[in-house]
């Protein structure tokens, strides 16, 4: 499927009617490039798509906090609109058998102190009242809200999902991709039915079992209340921790700029410098050892090695004929001798047979010509095969690791040398150090509290599971002791059995789907990252859905060890891997595409991600993001361009063809 048009009327910064006509991939051209300076309405377009598709659900994405839906709509009515009427229209071409075209129009206007809103869905140009009334269910089949953020996202915001604390925010989306969310929702509905039928069971069941069921239900309610409180407490601490991290980073930068702790702890700096130099020497030794390895020089001609190996394999038959030729000659000679001795009176046949044998031997000698085959021993062939299949990758990974660690070490040494050469005084750094210590103490305290909350949540979830099992057992007993003609009892029994089965199914499904997701995220990161071998695998815990990164030594690699650009690529890899695992082929909309990316990662993002993300990629970019060499790199993939032009006098934006005054076609 793809979007064929996005139409806005008095929406946000856009006054009056505006439309973007879009196209699906044509040949290699899959990108719609929309340019606009900051504040010109790029994010407004992304918000419009979410509001159009999901209505009330879009609050979570558009605002990011609780707010009234009417307020969300009211805030997006253009302030200069003369009629006070607003709508967003999205036209979608489906990939079904009928090549259906769906047009969703969500419109609203102020009515007194409230908002009147309507939703109309047309199919193939004709209003479909069924789809209009049931759109919230149909859109979940078309583009489930749980996976929409993998395809429509603000690149400036997604790096937060690479942080340990914030990764919880996307676990629900991972469950949605796996299909777990649907099953959990089903279990919740069945649980509601069971509660309704539980009260209607005839009083033939024992009072003791009923009391146990009530007690367990009460305990579960307490447990659920406790869980909500713990989740809320943990969620409230995460923004505070992020704020402290920013303050700590800024204070540390100031601290080092003003001389660091040289003013009162020069000996420690000298000690750190010595350790870093020892590490640098150790890395040099590792580099020399790697360079002196017999396999390393072959990396310079790895294509030649591969060609040689393929050539050797293809000449295997020539080798076999070469070594078997003397045996064949002897066999033919014995054959001729035996023939002549058994049929001495038939010289004509002997001559014919002799000619045939000579022809066969001549053919074999030509095919086994030593000049046409490379001579290589079986051991050399085995070593060459091992180098191509394993040694090459290991050497490159190790080399990448050494280069990366050496860069970090040299950077740290340069910083220390700057501090050692400065004339910082103790009085200028003591206050900053005390501030850093206070922030670090607060950070440690918050991290401890967050970890404690995590442990308490884990314990509470375990307690809830145990209580639920006990409650299910009691319900089964109640149902078994009830009147056999009691429909309520049968409903309780079957719903309990269903919940038990679905819980087990969720556990197994999650374990099964995690493997595919790990593979997709890892391959996406390897494809996008410029540092080969730094991360060799990405694993996801099948129960908690926590991510673990590993280096080429199979050691755990903390996310904090990644640079800002690598974190951004890691976050994009998560979204891309989730999109691939979802099985949905949807358009991709990216706002602020180059956020936090350095030049190398920008190049990889432009040349690797955008051409391969989807058959339709809508990029909302400033003139400082996709320009110059990046604009040239993406030119061949662009099929449509627009620019968001701002009218200062009217305080409104318009959508115009072309990219900042130029045409990329």
C-alpha cells in the first residue's frame, strides 16, 4: 500500500486548502522530499497523518501526554481560518485484489465551547458507511497503531529508545509486532466475561471456595494497584534522571574546560595518563600481532583469494584426471593386449579399438593439461577456505575493535594533556567538582530507586501470576461442583481454561518471535553502522524484552559506550527491524532525518536506509539536513519534491512543488 495524497484544510500553520500528491516507487525512485525551515510545518504533516488515521489514539504520539481530545483538535484549527472549519484527508492505495482506494476525511469545527468532529471513509470514490462507523477497528488491520511508530517517526526523538531506562516505552510495540498484544487484549475480554458469569453461578458451590475466590480477587486487585503505583513511580523518575544526566554532562564539560581536577589532584591525572599510555601500547601490540598474522595480508587481496579459491574448486576435475591418467593408460593398454590375444584373427577390429583408445587418452591428456590448472595442496585449499569463511571476518572485526579503542584512548590522552598543560587553580574547580558530586549522588540515588522499582515490579508481577493461577484453580473447582446445567459455571470453566492456554501460548510465541526480531535488528544495525564489528550480535530476552549488545569477544557492550550517532543508528535499526518483523509493507514518513548524526552516519543514512526503507519514503527535511553532497546522493531516488513556504505577513505556510526553489528531476 501507499499514500497517494495528503490534503490539509485550515490545519495548524496551513490556512486554506493544501495538497501533496504522492507516488509509490517508480523504478529506483521511492523518495518524496519535503523541505522546510524550522517552524514551517514539517512536524504538522506528521501529526496530521496520525490524527487522520487514529483520532483519539493519536494523542499519545502527537502530544506525548494526557490531554483532552477536543483540545488536541481545537489547538490545530488555524488561528486565521475564516470559517473555523478544519479537515485532514488521506488517500491510500491498497495492494488488495481490487486495487482499492481508501480516502479518510477527518473534519472538525468549533461549536460553542466544544468541538464537532466527523469521520468519513470513501472506498473507490463511494462513501462506505460501514467503514466510517467501524474505522477504529479497520485501521488496526490496515496499519495497527502499535506498529505505526516504526513507519512514521521523528528521527530527533527516537534515539531515546536506545537508552536503557527508556526502552520500556517500546516494549509494548514489540509485543504488538509479535501479536502478543492482541492475545493479551483477548484474555482481558475473556476475564471480563468470567467476572460477569462468576456472580451468576448457582449457590450449589461451597461457601469455602467462594470465600477463597473473593479473597484471591481482592489480593489481585491490591497487587494490580501496587503495580500501577510502581509503574507510575518509575515513569516519573525517568525524566528527572534524564534531566540530571544533561546537567551532569554540561557541568563536566565546564569542569574539564576550566582545567578539570588538575588544580587539586595532579597525581591522579598523571596516573590516569600512565594507564592510558599503557593501554595505547597494549593496543599497538595487538595491532602488530594482528598485522603479523599470516591471514592479515590476505585481506588486501581478499577478492583475489576468493577468485583463486573458486578457480581451484572448479579445477578439481582437472586435478582428478591428471592423477588418474597413468592408471587409465595402463587399463587401456591391458584392454588392447587382452583383445589381441583373444581375437588374433580380427586385426581390423583391433585397429579400430586402438584408434578409439588413442582418442580417449588424447582427450584426457588435454583436459588434464598441467598448464590449465593451478597446483595447490589440499592443506592449502583447506586453509584458504577457512580464511574466506571465518578468518577474514574475525580479522576485520578485531581490527575495527582495535581502531575504535585506540581512537577513544587517544582522545582521552589528548584531553589529559590539555589539562596538564593548563594552569588551573584549585579554587576554580572545587565548586564545579562539588556540583558534579552532588549530581552524581542524585543520579546514583535515582538509578537505585529505578532499579528498586524494577525489582519490585518484577516481584509484583510474579505475585500476580501466582495469585492468578490459584484463582484459576479455585474457579475450576467452583465450576466442577456447580450444577451441571448451570451455563454460568460452564462459561467460567471454559474461560478459565482458555486464559490458561492463551497465557502459555503468549510465552511460547514470544520466545519464538524474539529470534527473528534479533536477527532483523542485528542485520539492520550492521548494514547502517560504519564501524564494522563493534557490535556483533544483539540479543533480546524472550521474557523481559530487554536488549543486550555484544562485541566480537562476546562481551557485553553497554549502550553508553555508543556514540550519539551510533545510538541514533541503533534506534533506527530497532525501528527498521521491528518494521521488517511486522510483515507489513507500509509507507515510511521521517521527520528531521539527520538529527544527531555525524557526517559518516549521515552518509550511511542517505545511501543505505532511505533507498531501502520502503517503496514509499516521505522525508521532511530542513535545508541544512539534506543539501550539498547529501542532496546529490539522494537525487536519483527522488520522485516528487515539495517545499513548505512561510508567509510572514499572514503567519501561514503553503505547500509548493520543488525543493527549495529547485527541481531534482
